[in-house]
C-alpha cells in the first residue's frame, strides 16, 4: 500500500488535534493503516501544536525533513516555520489569517509579511492552496470550526486516500451534537474554497 505523510501545524486552540483524530478515525474505518504523533509547545492557549498523520505502510511516526506529502497550516507563520518538512513535491494548504504572537502584538517583534511568506512557500513546493480559512469558519458559525474548513480543503484536493463522504461521516460520529451543523458547513466551505482557489490560479 502506498503511504501519505501529513503534517498539521497550528497554535493552541485552533483544533489541530481534533482534525488529526478525525483523519485517524476515518483511516481506521477504511482499513487503512495509520500512525499518529503530536508535538505540543507551551501548554497555554497560543502555543505551537504539530501533528503527524501517516497513512499506509510506514514504519515510523516521525516525518523527517523533506518527507511530508502534505503540510496543512492553520496559521500562516506556522506554515512557513514548518516548511523544512516539505519537498518540491509537497502540497501545502495554508490559512492566510494571522495570529500574531505576543511579542509582535506589543511591538517587540515583526510578524512576517503574509504575501511574501506565501510566495516563498509557493516557489518551493509543488502546489500551494492558500485562503482565509478563518473567515470561512466564522461564516459557518464559529471560528472554532477552522479545523473543519481545513479538513474540507484537504479532502477536496484528492491527495489523501480518504473520501469526502467518509470524512463527513467521521465528523458526524466524532464531534459534539451542538457543533455538528457548524462543522459540516465549515467542511463544505473548505471544499468549495479549494475549487475556487484552483480556478483562480488557472
């Protein structure tokens, strides 16, 4: 069986771990071997969180530099920071809405220019899909649905061996009833964003 190595990077509170669990649960439902690992930064909200989801025949939970098939960034500067995991064949999906760190917010640091960051990423990978996923999460009903927007975007690329329908069912099974409608709407908005972004780039 082929393998797909996925890295998800975010800051605390963006729902990285739930997105990873949904991918893992969907893979198990499809009888696809899956291994997962997590790296947490500072414990408080706002620390960096990185997840690795490895689908298929792999012998390690570690994604070394240059090995990621897909990098998903919930925050643009974290996407840029994780670029060492990518190769020229990688797909990158990045939110473009920033969450400036405390140092930048108080004027003790400079947040990277987003357009320049995206251009740098685009020049070094096979494909970049970048869009304001935070806006779509709010449109769905909650900024907390950002993770579902990003999952929808991933599903629509066709770069993973998990169908959109399977991921939708896993979302139904694994998320709280009170968030279900919002999460499913966010997933669909993420799917649509990829179609619109790719059409724009043609």
